[in-house]
C-alpha cells in the first residue's frame, strides 16, 4: 500500500498519528494494554490527576442514554504522587505519546499538580481540564468564564515543565471567546469537547438516575455538537486543536479533522469496542490512500 504520512505536531511535540484516547475513558492505559498494542496509538490521555486523592461521587454514576451515556464519576483518583510513582512508569514504556490530564477545585490545586509533574520525564503534554466545579467560580466550572480561563492558563504555563493544552467545556454560549482566552493566556493547544451537562429521571421511582442529579453526556449523541464547536474554536485561534466527542469510526475522526482538529481523541467508544482506536488509525490511512492524499495534515481545516 502507498505510504502516507500520519505524523502530526502539536505544541512542538511529534505524535506518530493523530489518534489519542480521551481522559477518564482509558484509565491509565494498563487495562487496555492487555487488549491492544498501545504503542500503535498517537497518545494515551490519563484520567484526571488531582493534587490529592479524590473519592468521586457515590453510585449510581453511569446511565446509558440513546447513542450515549451520562456519567458523574466525579474525578475519582489517587492523586499526583501515586500517579507519578505507580502509573507513569508504565506509560513511559508504552511506546505511545503520554498526555496527563490535570484537575483541581482551585488554581492552587491545579498548580500543585502541574509543579509536581514538571519534575517528571516522559510526559508529552499536559491537558488542563477546566470543566471541574471551581470554588472561585461559585461551583461552576472555570471554563465558563473567559477571564478565569485566561488566568488559569497563564498560571499553568508559568509553572509547567511540559506544553499546556487547555480542555474546554462545551457548556458555554460562545466557545470562540473561551478558545481565544486560552490562547491569550499562552496555551500551546486546546482540546474539546468535554461532556455536555445532562439529567435523567427514573419516572417509576420518581428520582434522579444519577447520585449527583446531573452528569456529563458523551458518546455519538454529542458528535454533531462537538464537530460544530471544534469548527468554531479552530477558526477562532491559531494554536492546534484536538477534537473529541462521540468519535467511533475513521469517518467520524476525519470529519473532526476536516472541521479543524489536528488530532482526535476517542472516549466512550472504547467501552463497547476496545479495538476502535486501531481501526480508526487504519481507516484514516485507507481514506488518505483512496483520496490520493499523502499527508494527514492536509485534512486539517480543509472544509471551511
Ligand atoms: C466515564 C467518563 C469519565 C471522564 N473523565 C474525564 C476526566 O477525568 N477528565 C476530563 O477532562 N474528561 C473526562 N471525561 C470526558 C472525556 O474525556 C471526553 O471529553 C468526552 O467523553 C467526549 O468524548 P466521547 O464522546 O468520545 O466520550 C470523561 C468521560 C467519561 C465518559
């Protein structure tokens, strides 16, 4: 088969292909490493890492919806120290890119994680999740206020030992304004979308389906919204965009790249098909050959 280039460069980092995994849907990679060859992926993105252990929300915290799911896991995790000692050594040896997703309730919490990760080798990119409920934003996410987005981006950049990618929430009126705020704060890249806030009610028991009442909607149901938001954000900034939201096939991934994403991440689809990332890589290669395109980068933003 004709040789095509799948390599992409994001924030000065070269990834062997543009297919990553979404934070929170891939653990720290270990379990999926028993099912697929992780060294074939562009990158694995870790579950959100906080400064200390977070318990997460009580059950029930997953509810299946038409073509999607609601979750309120609540960023459960062991904290940055356990991550660095227990999980990072595995990822360093996995042979793919490593993106570490960072979360916090306050700027100080984010910065403690960023500072600790700056001491570590083998991390390609930090992905800062600004969708977490924030103390300063009155329990809303930082990611809904452009001023707070610019401020946290600047602070993370000042502390980071790795390039910084800000992960945007879709639960805003104007994504362009938020993307520009991240760029103004010095972000090296942005990624989107995080989950859309939703709710489901059990009509027989007349109560909420999820312990937290609301949850984040993900999966194919959100894809057209994600494509639109990636398109708008990519046209608002110069920095690279990583697109995600409901990707389950090579066709879906190509749609995001044509809308302006330089790489894509796959989340919920891994739950029903752990091989999906590898099929997407192969499918992108086939598409390029079929269309006589030598370089995957030529797809980026080609529809405008
Ligand atoms: C169970 C679950 C846990 C998630 N945890 C995180 C997280 O820790 N940090 C984060 O930035 N996004 C998290 N997300 C959001 C995903 O990374 C992704 O942005 C979203 O699910 C859209 O992609 P998808 O439709 O392919 O799943 C989580 C999503 C799911 C379904």
